[in-house]
C-alpha cells in the first residue's frame, strides 16, 4: 500500500507561539495542520479523515460555528482540500471508495460531501453522541451541515480484547484491507479512534486528536503548549480516558518505536518531518523550492 500525507487546510489559532510553539510572536496567529492520509489499496482509495471540504471553503459561515471560525481562522485555500489534492495526484473524487474517521469534529469531517462514492466508517459511539447535539459545545464542534453522507455511514462497536499491541481494535472492516484497523482512543470525544495502517516498512498510527503537540509524547517529561493544553481541556469529553490514552500511546511509542510511527492530526512538526516539506504545500505539487519553514 502507498500512503500519502495530506494537510487538508491549516487552522491559524489565536495565540501564536502559545499554540503551535514556533510562531515567533504571541500576537500573530499560529499554524496547525490537519493531517489526513490517502491510502492506495487493491480495493481502491481510502481516506483517513477529510479535513475541511469544498463547501467549507466556499461558504464557511453556513457550515461552521462563528466561535471556531473566530478562534481558529482556517486558511481556506481550495487547493488544500482533500479532493483537490487527490485530483492533483492524478485521481478522481469517485476513486475514493472508503473514508475512515477518527471522529466527527468539523475539521476532520468537513470534506465528507466531496466524495459521493465513499462509504464512511466510524465508531458507533461517535455517531450516536454527535447526533444528540447535547451541549452548546457539541453544537459548535459537530456540524450536521457537513453530513449529507449520512446514508453511507457504517458504524462499529469498540472491539474486544487486546487485539493490537495491547489496545482494543476493530478489525476486518468491510471493504477495507485487513491492514487498516480502528483503535479506540476515547477522551477527546466519546467515540474517538486512532487509525492503524500496516505498510511494508512499519505500522502507521494516526492518533487523531488523542494529543496535539509532539512533546506530549515524551515519556519522562511530557509537555504541551499552554494554548493547546487549554484547547484540549475545553473539548475533552472524558478527561481520565483522554490522559490515560495519551500515556498508553507514549508507552507504545517507547516500546515499539521501531515498528510503529505515531503521529497526531494537528502538529506541524510531525507533518513536516514525515513529508519533508512545508505544511503549506499541496500534495502532488513540486515542493523543491519550498523548503521547511524556520520559526516565523
């Protein structure tokens, strides 16, 4: 299987360095990626999360909450949507047969509308809780305006036992190769999951929003920027589960770092390390003159 790393529209949060740890000024907005994966399989293309979509770019006020638009000010560039990057790689939107979601937050599911042939896979608890629209914050983060694909959603229980490196997992997802697993990592949302992908070289574990900053994976001295620490606390559904799963992922990385590449959805340092180019460059575009950015 071939895996493409896509940044599907950066968010530019208030707080600068307090958020991303590398923007030089506190008065400038920071920059966080939206790290999605496109997987080429024998069964067709599989997309892991979608980031923001074309309709979000065209009319964000009708799709996204004013609260998060003001807080994050996404860099709405059409060429950075998943569908446009997939086209730049030589494929069509209809080639995407499956989408696997870590969770249903607006910045992970905004592009669902752009893939009319795709079956969408997620944990059942994620779907059920998102549909409830129970609290004010739920209504800001879970956006039914983005869910025209609901008749193509398939949901799964959390799995049983310790099926993958000591974690529960959902295996043998219909239509997907056995090398793609869902790994429940609740806390950020009740039905949050990581997605594990077995490549020829190693496993990849896209942990979604299980953590936000690369230094949170330091086993001895985990650390997060103050802004992202606050952001995670603001959105967490189960604090004990979130922090417990962060610790489990740290230990997984320590014990199996040669076998598993662990990364999250929003850390630009991880994204640029894995891709070798700036998060501002779209997939399929010549990045030879775009080198990695220094602190801005």
